[in-house]
C-alpha cells in the first residue's frame, strides 16, 4: 500500500477557503503523525485521502491509482475494503451496540457476520471495552465512543489507516495505549497510517511527524498565482 498526494487543492465554496498540499507521500509500515493548529487542514487531508471528499485539483494516488478516476461505487468499495477511517467525531451509528458498530461494514460488504462476531469482541477488548460490548453510543462516554470508532477503523484489517484525533477524549494512559496499538498494527500489517493529532503521545509513537504548516508553506511557494 502507498498513498501519494500531489498538488491537492480543496476549495470550500470560495477560492480563499482552501487547503493545498503538495507532494505528501506516505509509505507502508510507517505511522505519520499529522500535526498543526486547528483549521490547518488535517481533517480535510484525511477526507481527501480516504475518498470521502473529491479535491478541487490534484491527484490522490492509492497504490499508484488516482482516486479521481474511480466511479462513486468504486470509491465506496475502496473505502470499505482498503481504508480504515476514524472520524474526529467518531460517527458511530446511533442505536447499534459496540459490537454491531464493527459488524455493520461486514453486513454492508455482503458477508455473514457470524464468524466475525468473536473477532469484533476481541477487537473491542483490545481497546479496553470488553465490558461495553452491548452498549450503544448513547450509553458510552466520549472516550469510549472514540475507542469504538478506532476499533471499527481497524476491524477488517485495512491497509490504509486514516485516523482523526483518536485520543482527544481519552485520558493520558489510554492515549499512550491507543497510540501504541496503532503503531503496532501499522508495523504488523505493513499499513500506511496517517494520524491527525495534537497529542504528544501519538507523535512520540509515530515514525514521522509532518506539520501541516510545512506542507502549506511548500504549496504557497509552488502554487500558481491566485484565481
Ligand atoms: N465543509 C466545509 N465547508 C467550508 N469550509 C470547511 C469545511 N470543512 C473544512 N473547512 C475549512 O477548511 C479548513 C481546514 O479545516 P480542517 O481540515 O477541519 O482543519 P483541522 O482538521 O486541521 O482542524 C478550515 O479553514 C475550515 O474552516
Ligand atoms: Mg480536524
């Protein structure tokens, strides 16, 4: 798995609300911590890399293939089968138990969840939620919801992990454990892992720290004049 962004620009409505990233390459078996102040474009970069948002310009190459060339159905399939995504807000499905949050993608993919149920319970236990398997989002704390969302992102062993602020609502010792879990999975499965974070514990566990400001500064130097 490899992920490469070249000349990616995202405009929201007007040209002055834009995020530009040039030549960001993320290799396998490496966890990158994406740092930078709020509003610097970390979540936007992840959304573009995760085929959730089409960039206004530029290329997003997944294993050398430009996501822009894919149909919506192909993009949905890439998200389901190759990409593990954790939203900053968690984005759990209301009304489903923690176990079913993980199994939802199995159902959608047309597979039978029976053999996956035990694995889902193990995955939740690994993030410290063995005692919350049947709880619904409404019954979980913010930190617990984040851990369900992280377990879900990792669940079907995707090779591209895009993780947005995974430790924002957990305590310090849990943050260290979650960071170690992500780093361990990255090495074990040779994943490309990009984690947007403010957390020194995550940055410390990462193989590389990339500051959004550096990427944006590069982009400003080389971008064509404003339109
Ligand atoms: N849906 C949207 N509509 C308009 N502007 C947006 C939208 N999403 C993000 N932005 C803008 O894009 C910039 C980067 O946001 P974001 O990627 O969320 O930053 P970060 O994750 O680093 O806090 C911000 O200026 C934000 O206001
Ligand atoms: Mg963000």
